[in-house]
C-alpha cells in the first residue's frame, strides 16, 4: 500500500479521509482502486495505532472500534470471496487483534 506510505503523518483525520475515499462511488466501481484504497486504509490504521502516544486513549479506542466495524462489514456482507479476502488483508494491515474473535463467529 504505497499510497498510505506517502501520507505522513498518519492522523485520525487523514485515516478518516482515506476511509471516505475507499467508500466513495468512484473507488467502489473500480476493483483495483478499491483494493488499493482499503489496503492503504488498513496500513494507515496500523501506523496511527503505533503512534498512539500522540492521541488520547479514549480517542484511539473509539477509532479502533469504528475502523474494525468498517473492515468487518466487508467480510460479513454477501460479497465475493475476493472482496472478503481484500477486507481480511486490510484487517491484517490494520493489526486490529480484537477483530479475531468476531471473525471466528
């Protein structure tokens, strides 16, 4: 996800913008752009989590929950296996370990 590496610093605001981009109509309609955007989003979530000392703990917890919800929704929908795999890779990029239990359900 080279796109995410060019966005520095990774902040809640820039990560939120990437989420909006990943969900936008133009991106959703293009398979390769959708994959790139979601993987970049996952990487940005991970980078933001690693710099959590810059943010309030409550803010990070709230953001992690929202980002996990967004990523898990792609796995739980009736999408193709390819779409589900892309979401699982984005979850892996994000490093959201608390999603593992929900994935096993």
